[in-house]
C-alpha cells in the first residue's frame, strides 16, 4: 500500500519554464490537496479537489493549475515558473468520512 | 494573515522532559484541531486530533489540551525521547470546509 506518491522528489527550473508535479494515491480517497511549505510559514493550500472532475482554489492559487481526471491522480501544473514558486510542495488526500490527511513525501522545487 | 498562531518556533528539551507547544486561533467556527509531526525530508503525518467538545485527549505519550474559551490548544509530549525530534504543526479547520489552516511549526530537539 503506497499511500500518496509524489514525483519528482527534486527539480530545478529556470524562470519561465513549465512543469507538472505528479501526485497519485491508491487509497480511493475522494479528497485531494496541494500545499506548499515555505520556511517559517507553515503549509498553505494551493488547490483542492473533492472528486474526479471537480477542483477549487485554495489560499494561494496564483501561478498554478490543476486537473482531476481520475480519482487516483491530481497533478499540479506550473506554467511560467517564477522564483517566488521556489518551495516544497506536498500533495495530500483524505477519505470522505475522515478529517485526517495523508501526505506524500514532497517535491522540492527551486526556480532560478 | 495567519489563521493559527503557533509558539515557540523552536524548543530544546532533555530526554524525559515534557515539551509543550501552544497554538491560538480566532475563528470560532473551527471545530477540528489536529497536530502533525514532520521528520526531515518527509511529509507531515497526523499525530493526534481533538474536537471542541472535549478539553483533553491522550494518545500514548501525546496529549492535546483544549481551552475553548481562550481559543487555545496545546500539545504535550510526556517522557520525550530523541526519536521525537521533529517539526510539529498545529492546524484547524471549519466543519465541512476543505482548507486546513496550519501553524508555522515548532522544531523540537530532544537531547539524549
């Protein structure tokens, strides 16, 4: 049982480049989330999804896009990378009847 | 604006000591208060959670104390061990909402 799997673990992007952070869960959870973690700031919600085909913005959505075509996958897209997007990104999921989140191990992204 | 304020930023205790981490909130609609533990290079993992209908919850060596009137809650770690050295995050959420607001984290070091 893998839980929540994120790829890649590390990535360096140049300003203006694009990339997709992958997130997959094998627990059949309806709810999935993308957070970014910056030093001294805690975790901030970027986007979330309550099920396949349904997504919504969180606290800090600017510069990001998401899609949810299947229950298992919730990719996060950065279209024009900026230095302000240097961060550690965490994907999480939870079951409908449970408030506890299961997090992936994160993707450390550096934009130079 | 930080929805959940956490202190201290860092904490060093001797093995066997009882570290206490405090969190405060303003939104009285919050009704779910979890604590997450994060080791370096890993995602946060749910440690323990409480709802406002109780003032204390224990799970093993970890205890949450909750003061609804003061809008504060805290994590106590009994008989702390070097393996408890990690970053701890408090969080809060409104019932039915999808944004789990995190505190800024406390880095705990337990000295052998």
